[in-house]
C-alpha cells in the first residue's frame, strides 16, 4: 500500500463527520429521520434508528444495505434503520469510528487493516466486531475492446481508475497493480472513480480501464456489458502473492461464464469476503437480534440482490481476522 492513503486519512475522517448527516437515506433511497449514528441506542439496546454505511448506488452494498434496513425495521423490535450512500469500505469504518454509523459493510482486507491499525488506520486500531461474512466481493478490472488491454501489465501508460477514494476497490486495485510490477503512482494515469462513473468514463473514452470490487453481478457492469464490448481482465494469478503479503482474505476465484452478457468463459479474478461490522460497544442482545433477523430472512434479501444467496449461518462466523461479535456468535451457536 502506498503512503498516499495514509496522508489523506485525517481528511477522510473530517469529511465523513461533516458529510454523514447529509447522506442519511432510507432503504428505498428517500430521506429519513436520523435517529441513529449517535451510538446511544445501539450501545444501550434502548431502540432508535440504526444507520448502515454501504457504498455507491451502482454497486451491491447500497441495495443490499437497503434490504438489511427493511429486515431490521420489520423484525428488530424498537428499531428503524436507514442506509448511507458512501465511498464504501474505508469510509464506512471511519463512519463507525466517528459515531456517524452503527453498522457498516466492508471488504475483508479493509476490516483486517482496521483491526490491526495499519494503512488507512495507521496507529489507531478500530474497536469493531463482525456480525458475519455476508458474501464474496470479486475484484473486476474492466476495459472495452479497442484499448489493447488484456492483462494488468497492459495498463502501463494507460488512464486507469483504481476506484473511489476510501473504498476497498482502491485498496485491492493498488495492491494488484503492485503485484503485477506496476507503480500505481508513476506507471498509470490514475483516476479515482466509483463504479457508475467508471462505466460512464469507459463509454466516453476518458479512461482506458477501471477496477471495481463488488458482488456478482454488479448492476453498473450489467449495463456496460449490454453495450457488447466490455472486457474483464483476468487477475487471479496474483491472489496467492497478495494473500502471502497481506492476509488470507485474498483468494483466486472465477467469475462464472454468462455472469455478464457476452461473457462466454469463466474469468479468474481475486475474491475477498464482505463483512457486516459493528462497534464492539454495541449492545450484545441487539447484535444477536440483528444477526438473527438477517439470516432468518435470507430469502427476502435474495429478492433484493442475488449476492445474498451466499449468506450461510454455518460459516458466517468463521472470520479469522476480526472477532465475531458475541451476540452474533450466540446466534451462530444455536443455528448450528
């Protein structure tokens, strides 16, 4: 990881604190009263509104987080829930830290960094715990026909988006470029765009390639694939070296054939687990009630996004790099 992210960490914290009140959204995307995010109700179990930090509207976190909010509202007595549109994983953890969010979705590598107090969290380990492994993120580098890009090495000298600032995409993209022998600062003309902006930039030719870390399929990439010229760049060969250097949350996995229109063959990429995290101070009964509600209403969540099909109470608590919240563990123990 380059030092750049460390230098901007302080500004991200300030930005998160300033922007969070304006970003509260209900599960359907309309403004909702803000009653959560202050830590009081979540810490004490006294009820209120829980804010869920998610991601951009073109990814999976935002719609799935909306599904989580609906399930909590309908099944956890005394609680409502809202979602925040954010830059995703890193910013989400910072929102938990500032008290502007009560729950957050984040990719495994960012969660591990937060627990250890390294990289974007340098010197300040986060007091968080896992409510469960929800589904896998797939790092999907995309380009379009005509750019000449067939590998990460081909990105040298090209205009490449590494993902939005403060996102897990940014973290994993930089590490992938470095694993391929490229300097993310010097060897590419670097842009930092969310997935929807990446698709728009590929269409108008202002970038040559872009990285996106998300579930399958991702809505914005479905739209790009419909144009008929989307190309997913294989990167699975770098998973082992990244896992050795950073941790076991990087694994080689294939995007199945026909996931996107025109994709006739499976493509080897890098997968990482997505974790629903909470402050360690959250009331244990509330931890258990939220976990129970989400996993017992899995079918409802699948209707929101197919990524929820991966939710499995038998394995969701098996996250080696962050402690499972004791309330969540109580549910997993009885669920078998």
